[in-house]
C-alpha cells in the first residue's frame, strides 16, 4: 500500500488549484462599453431587444434589452461587458403588445383570448399554427424593417469609449 505525506499532498493540491485558475486572458478585456437609447414616436421603448451584429469575419455579436428609459447596455461575453471594436449592423425588435404571438406573456397566465379564458396551452399553441403547418409570425410593436440585418438601416462603429448611441425608430 502506498502512503502519501501530508506536505506532499498539500503541495500537489496547491499546484492543481493554481493550474486550474490559469485560463486564457479575459475575452471581455477586448470589449468597450456600449449603450444605446431607443425611441419610437418620441417615446422611450421599453423591452426592445437590441443586437449589434459584427460586419467583420469572425466578429462577435453584442446584445441587450432596453429599460423603461429606452436604454440598453450591451454585452458580448457577459451581460454588460460591451462590444468589441468594429462596425456593426444593428437590429431592434420587440414582441407585440396585446398581439397573439407565442411570446405573449398572457400565455403564461392563461388569459390568452384564443383559449376562451380556459388557460389551455394546447389550444393557445394551436391558434398560432397556420393551415399549412407553419407558425404565425409574432406581431411587433416596432417597425419591422429594424428586426433583421437584411432590412435594418442602423449601423454603428464601436471605438474607444464613450459609445453611447441614440436611435429614433421611424415607420416604414
């Protein structure tokens, strides 16, 4: 039977702990703080999903959600670490208010009108399926052109801070 000395075991454990803590450099260190304020019809937009989509090969996207003041703080590797320097095509989207898309929060409470107040999730889901088997497109409360990189006209370049952008969304 093999025995281990306490000092040798402690030294081995210390080396293992030190090596485990040696990851690569923090990828967030390459990011710069980025915020974006979104308004529509002169009012701040709360709950919009904002995405900065890098136009460079190998670039990383950054994203955030607007608060009650319409401001989103973006994150790439974590919630609010910002975005890597470079050019971005920007999208802004938000689930509709009172629409009957599957992202409607009333599905959770069972108050969706499509269920007749029954709270039947199968009936609620079925109401979202078209006769050809495809799912209905969720309604949006913002102009649709901002929802995809193919149609959005929003572009920003992230550089040294500050990177505080403002967008007034306009109808098509």
